[in-house]
C-alpha cells in the first residue's frame, strides 16, 4: 500500500539533501503549468526550502485560457513568480525554420514551445542563482509523454520515480484538490492526455507497479511506447575509443 505521507516526507528530505550537496543557498525554479505535477513539485520545494527560496515561472504561449490556476497556485504558496510569454520566441523560431527552406511538422510544432520554456527556466535560474526542477512523473516518462530537452530536462527531479496515482496522492496532502484533479490536456489538440495516449493512467500505473494489464492491445501499446522512448530517459550514449 502506497503511503503518501511517508513518501512526501522522504521527497522533502531528498530535496533538502540535493540542495545541500548541489546548491547550498540556491533557490528552486519551477515552471508552473497549473497541473498536478508542477503544482506538487512547487509545494514540495516550499516545504523543503521555504517559500522565499522557490521561484515560479509561468510561461503562456500567447493567451492561456487556464492560466488563472497557475496564478492562484503561486498566491496560495506565497512564492514569487515571473510571467514569461513565449509566443514571440516560438513564432520567431518557426519563421526562421521556414525562411531556412523547411516547414515545421506537427512534431516540431509540439516540441519547440517545450524547449523554449526550458530555455526560459534556465535563464531565470541564472538570474536568481537557482536550480531548475524537472516536474515529470514516472507514468509520463514511461511512455515518452515528455519532450526531450524540454519539460524532460532539469537539475533535480522529485517526481520522476512516482506514478501519476502516487503524485496525486502526495499532492492532495499538500494542496487543495482543485490543483491536483485538474484534467491534463496537451494544449494543442483539445484532447486530454489520456485521450491522446489511448489508455488511462490508472491502467498504466497498475502495469508499471504490478505488471498487470488485462487488455493485451493496451499492454502491447505501452510496451511499444516504452521501448521507442527509452532514449528520452537514459543517458546520451557516447563513443568510447578503444585505447
């Protein structure tokens, strides 16, 4: 049985140890989307470091209809925040690619904003003497539902070994449920994450933790996605000369 309180305390202690060893006196920089992962990560960092050492960065791409969730979260946590609108940067990159003789496909259009957001987070981190939090969870990482060098990057990762189910349980120990139960969407297609994946996180999480998935077609899809996306969560291979 998963013990949310015990694991929460262990994550808080882990964050404290990370900063003691890798950034004594530094602050945590967290990109806030308004969803459960970034909200829970920010709340854990506040518990570990104190609100004065946590900076939130809100990064809409033009108009973001649900940005009020993010604004309400940072107000609830009492942390300083910056709003960095990435629309002009995304448009500039897409325009430069087109001017270079190639049009961006759907995959590029999806990934460019995530990578620009990570660039913005590291810029803020440089200014405030920070360390960037990776907010990915195990379930999404398992099937590659993150952008390499985008939201998949960061300096420390409190949630990457916790499933969606476990993250939500911890989040509800820290925050009002409205910040945890908000349905995640990709922001492009109008579909939820689960609709895009073709299976629920409950099914995925049970398969990850118990190895059980009654639907063979879903099991095969999860296994295929996991294999295809291992490159996102493993160290980049490097040639080693034989001398």
